C-alpha cells in the first residue's frame, strides 16, 4: 500500500469520526443554547443556533420553582453511600477470592459475577418505595460481594 493511499484512507476516517462527533454532540449544544434563550425568542418562528440575547431567567425560574439543591444533595448522598457500601463489600470479597482457598470458591465466584450482571432493580425486593432513600440505597447491598 502506498503512502498516498494510506494517507487518503486516514483522512477519510478522521473526517467520518469528526462528522460523527459533531452529530452526536449537537443535541448537547442545542440543550445549552436553548437554556440561555428567552421564552419570547423560543416562541418566535426564527431558528438561531445561539440566542440573540442570552439570558439566565430560565435558571432563575428553575431554582425558584423547584427544590433543585435538595434534589442535588439527595443524589450526592445516595451516590456516596452506595459507593461506600459497594467498595467495602467488594474489597472484602475480592480479597477472599484472591487470597483464601476454600471449597466451592469457584461456584461462589460465578454467583458473585452473575449478580454483577443484573440491574439493581432486579436484585432488590419491595422493601421500601423507590422514592425513599433506603429504597434507593438498599439495592447496592444486593450487588456483587454483598
């Protein structure tokens, strides 16, 4: 294969990759652009890629009408607790499988890996509603190593 043919194939692949990235990132760009657009401009018939008069009013209304910081705090709390539970149990299970030899370790290891492949909502029971914190945190204890 000559260098010119290889170079043209490389340019084609890069062009396709850049075009694919642009197509995939455009919805994210559009979401950001519309978030800075006023309600009046959104309702108008003109289509612009960036608002003519960017505004933060949409964000002010969002934080005034909804408890966004409470939702954010709940998400952080759940993520931290689930991460701590998962890391602590999986650390102990990993050590046991790596260092200790016991009868049935292969079967237990396959069972452990099988639970990792199930979504959390399949592993959980109806212990509490999903809107409550324990109902969201508890499925982490059903995962691998717990």
